[in-house]
C-alpha cells in the first residue's frame, strides 16, 4: 500500500462506508494533475484511507507551471495535515521563505509592506501611530523584509543559529518542481495513476456523472469525481454546466505574460507586486531565479507591448509565456457526485496569493464533509455557500487594490479608479472613512464588520491595504507614547541586525537538515 502518511489522524467515523452498501463512496477519480489534483488525491489518501483514489491526467495538457507564492496556512497544511517531511520538501522542491508582500503600488515612492505579522506582531505601530506614512513600516517582519532577512538569527556569543518559530511564514514554490514532487509522493502513498485525456463525460438520468470515456475509448467509473482539470473545467463547467459568476466588473485583467529573471543570488524573503501601465507584475523568488509575470488587461495593452514593458522593468528577462484567464467562480463547487477544486471552480489573479490557499480550503471542505454513502445526508449546500462566500470576499478585497491605487497616469488606471465595482464594500468603506485602523474601533463595530464585511484576510488586511495606499480616513489617536514605540523599534532593529539574509539562511539549511524540522515545528 506504499508509504503511510498521517493516515489515522482526523478520521470521522461517520464517513466510513458500510459493507455491502451499493451507494457507498469508495472509488474516487481525481481528474487533473496540477497542484489541485495532487494535493486533493494526497489528502483523500491521508485522511480517508479506505478510499481507492485514482488520478487521471493528460500529460499532453500542461499544468500552470509558474512560480507561485503561498500564504502561511500552506506550511501546516503540507507538513501537519498531509504529513510531508519538511526536509524532503526542501530538498526536492527548494522552496524559499516568504514573510509577506511588498507592494510597489501606485504613485507612492517606496510602496508599502504587507507582512504576515501585520497586527499580531508589530513592534508597536498599532498602538502608536506617528504619521500615516509610518503605519505600515514597522512590524517586525517588515523590518526583516526591508533588509532581505530570513527569520533565522545568529546568536552573539557562540554564533549558533536560532529560529523565530512564532513568526508566520509561507513558501514560494516553483509550481513545476512542486507538482513533480507531489507526483512522486502520490505514487509512494498508493494513489492510482492513469495518463489519459478525458474526451467524454457521460451523465446518468439523475444528472450525476455516470462514467468518463478516455481518448483511447476506455471507460472509467468512480463513485466520486473531483474536477481538478484547471481552466477547462471539464466536469463542473462543461458537463454539468454550473453557471459562471463573473468578477469582471471588479477585476479588469484577463492575461499574464510570464518570464524568468536571474536574481544573481539575491533572494528576497517576500513576494513583490509592482504597478505597471495596464496592470501589475509579480516577482516571486525561487532558489535559482525570480519568476515574474505581468498581469494585464487585453483591452488596454497587446501581448507585444506588455512583453516590451516587462523587459524594460527586467532587461534580463527570458522564457516568455502568455497565460489567458478569466476572473470569477462557478455558482456551485459541488454538484451531485462532482466537486471542483482549483481553477476548474474559480480563479482570480494572484495579487494576494490566494489560489493555493483556496485549493486547500476546497480540500478541507471535501474531506471533512464527504459521506460514507450517497444515501446519507450530505452537506453540499453549506460547503457551496461557504466556498462561494470566501471567493466573493477575495473579489472585493482585490477590487480595493485597483480602485484605490493612486496611480492615474494611464488609461487602465484611470479606468480602474473610475469604474472598478466596489459595491460589496460600501459598509466597510464607510466605517473605515470614520476612523482607522479598524483594529482601534469599538469592539461592537469590529464584531459587526467581522461578521458582515467581505474582508478575506480580516480587518487587519483591510487596514494594511487601505492605510498603505494612503486611502483617506481619520487616523485614530495613539494609545502609547511615540518614545516608547521608538524604543521598541530600536530593540527590534538590534535583533534584525543578527538575522541572516535569505540567501545565507538557505545555505545554512543546506548544511544542517535539522533546521527545517525546527522551523516547521511539531
Ligand atoms: P492546472 O492547470 O495546473 O492543472 C490542470 C490539470 O488538468 C493538468 O494536469 C491537465 O493535464 C489536466 N487536464 C485538463 N484537461 C484534461 C482532460 N481532458 N483529461 C485529462 N486531464 C486533463 N496561486 C497561488 O496561490 N499563488 C500564486 O502565486 C499563483 N500564481 C498564478 C499565476 C498564474 C499565471 C496562474 C494562471 C495561476 C496562479 N495561481 C497562483 C493559481 C494556480 O493556478 C493554482 O493555484 C494552481 O496552480 C492550480 O492549478 P490547477 O491544478 O487548478 O490547474
């Protein structure tokens, strides 16, 4: 049966199928071999070990394959939920650490930081605003980010390394390398594999999927079908025709030109988002190079012009590719015996690194609510409502990036400021205009906002983004003397002095395999 993984953890006894039940859920077909497909197959094997899981992919249809930035929840998902050994991932995939996003955003020189510890681990700024410009500059992680440091510190006395485990961090992953590793792991853990293109999805009289037919004419039968076929959305979109909810009124981009740029060993501990003439550019550091991509709107710029602008930003850029996409979600992720996870269900541009996070949320929803038999009640409705709500939240959160970007010198940005639909944010923006940071507001107002407003990364995420962009508000008074805050910042600076650069820290981890396990924790 191959390598075990964390098989016995988290098994809900109610989800086990009973012997002899003709409607039992036993055979699962995962259609698609990108990140969504492999992570789903591995999770089902790990958490529902009685399932027979088969992944079907057409090797001839490529996966997304670009550098991808994740969020902190990905680290425990990989290592604790799926039981992936941190050192093994480090050796096979060579991730780099991400402490947040640097927004070179709008007209403001220097942009602003969105570190993962915004709010929770600040060196005092939240209690002691000096000016609006100070507000995003001084969390502990943003100090590390500004100086390209990793959360790995050399002790003054004996030079030993220590790790600051409570700092949230995420990974930058080279998608192609990550999927290669997951493919090999899935084989070791007993996931079945079929390399074939699905040509036909045959529905039964009840509207459920009855079986699939491959391009070689082979018939494939499963009890549950997980659609991880990417933008093609073979089962959910094409066969079941789940209506599509477009986000195009809020998000005008529909294409990306991607490329590779040498970083000459200068590895940044953050993802960068840079405003461009008709969109923005991501810069994601991998161990070998930076992966970059200019997300833009085809209505405002051609591929040739976008490529030329990307080359002006990064003269050494090479290996250009074009990716087309649309922003939105299907009305429902789970219909009958089909659940879609990944781009087959929904997609937004990677401005806040939400894609892989939403994939893991889809996986947790499926694994946590899969009944042992289709005769048992199944919480599809609540899963569909929860996933749709979360996707709508990211739509509104991204819309805030466009509507309030202060750059006004191109048609694209003028259109964004004038026309970006932010109607879902009306109540939230009204409260923000009355006084911010929102975290200083009365707990009752905060509670109402938290339960009703579409924030995606919570109220701290909204504060960080809107204050960072200089969005007008009444700044709430300091609760701590500026001197006390300055003293704390000075103490943090001393610690940051002892932090290794991201490149030095990676070299130290190469030497000492124990460090990875320590960083990831128990
Ligand atoms: P993907 O397209 O990778 O895989 C689809 C699979 O389906 C393939 O294996 C293909 O062979 C298979 N398939 C299709 N048709 C088939 C058929 N007929 N028969 C059999 N198999 C078939 N997310 C994030 O968190 N951070 C980031 O930085 C980014 N960056 C980013 C950049 C760009 C340009 C895009 C387009 C997307 C991102 N994302 C992201 C989101 C990203 O796409 C997503 O997070 C994962 O890579 C998941 O991709 P999927 O597995 O859904 O599709």
